[in-house]
C-alpha cells in the first residue's frame, strides 16, 4: 500500500485494509488458526511432560529439544492476536502490541533454528565421542540455553523497535496498519541479509554438516558390523541404538523446519523488494496463509519428535484412549529397556 515516502509502499502484514472478504472466509481463517493453536499447545505440552518425566535421564540433546518446545509455545501465543487482526482489518491493538507481536514471532523462530543447530552439534560430538553426552554439566547446559535466548533476543531487537503503527488512507477512510518502518533503506537491506545468513543459513549449514557426519558414521558402522570386521578398542566409534533413535527423531525435526520455514523467509525478502518496487505485489491474504503454514510447524514438531522418540509410549497412550488392551501390560517398558541394553552397539574402525 502506498505511503507518504514517495514511491515507497508499506506492507500491511496481517491487516487486510479495505478488503471485501466475506464473513465465511474470516471464519475459515479463524478455524484454521484455532486448530493449529490447539494442536500445537497440546503437542508441545505433551512433549514437555514426556521429557520432564525422564528428567533423571535427560541428555543435553533432549534438554535442547525441551527448549525448542518452549519456543514453539511462545510462537503460537501470537495466534490469538493475529485472529483479532484478521477480523478487524485495521490495526486496533495499539503500538505496544505491534512492537511485541512480530518480536515474539521472530524471537521464537530464531530460538528454534539455533536450538536445532546446537542439538546437531551436540549429537555429532556425542556420537564421535569428542565428549560424553552425560558429562555435560547442568551449568554448561543452562549457559548454552541462555546464550541461545540472549543472542536471539538481540538479533531480533530491530523488529521490536521498527515495527510501528502507520495510518493509511484507504477507500476514503483512515486505516491503521502494523508495519515495519526502517530509518533507512540501506539499513533494512543490511539487516535482512545479515539476519538470513547468521540466523538461517549458517545454522542450516551446521545442521547439514553435522547430520551428514552422523549418517556417514552410522552407515560405516553398519557395514563393518554386517561384515563382521574386528575393530581396535582404541580407535572405535560406536553408534548405540539409543543414539540412533534420537538422531532419527532430530533429523525429522530438521527436515520439517526447513520445509515449513523456507516459504516465509522467501516471502520476507519479496516484501522487502515490494516496498520499493510496485511491480512486485504480495497479497496480505497470501502472507497470512504462508504464515499459517509456518505456524503449523509448531504443531508438527512435537508430534514428529514424540512419535519417533517415544514410539512405544505413544502406542500405549493411543491404545488406552481407544479402549484397546495394552498387550504385555507392565512388561512393555521392561521389554524396551531389556532390548536397549541387549542391543549391541554399532561399531567401525575409524580410519
């Protein structure tokens, strides 16, 4: 939408100023938002409870995943505000909420990607035995979590400062939108590019390298085990079944994150172009549905992780909810423990 600054336009984000959308469409948007909010809330609280019950056996990776679930809860806390904005069209929630809404969205997203990057490094270090996962002290882990949140809060602070309420004339009326208003075009470009590199591309590269190394180790250990090769006790790298199960769950989380966050990152850059080039036009409704797809990641994360990492526990809960008998009863957990202890480690000779 055109603003007062020459050819510059202001993107209204969640506000749909002057739109003629029907009540049915708004209701459909609200139902979609409510569904994702409830699923994400239930899933993340469920994941936190499952991990909290294992607090005496929590490894560093699971603690970082716990941090990820907390960030997801912060992320979906903005959904009620967005629902109000979609119904009102014009921004009626005041300047303070405008600052905090997009700050909470960007802060939680940054914490999620940094947590995934940190957990990938921890898994690689643990599997190649650079250090024992259990040797990580609570103080070091708390420091890592605080660093993730502190860096995220500082990196996204410009969004808190520069998102503001701007009045716009539309259809003969004065509307207000919550939009990003940078002091200079050059500063906006520098921040966007720097933020994308430091917060998205570098952690993504770390994740890809770490999981590629873990996959390489896992495949080599399986080949050596199948071939019955002997290994040197001083030069072995072992991938236990527990490590492999956790790696599989985290790998799925990483894939879902990049699939569901890439569209909104691309859209943000297109909005930057649109602000100064009217030939590029993105509908606020299109931005809403892309953002809705991103919100769905907060519902998908705990479901994927809980199913992949707590498959037996999830099966028991589902059987209880459907009224089906749980076979082996109390012996289920014992059997799982016995299998984990009796399952041999996968090993190979490090070259």
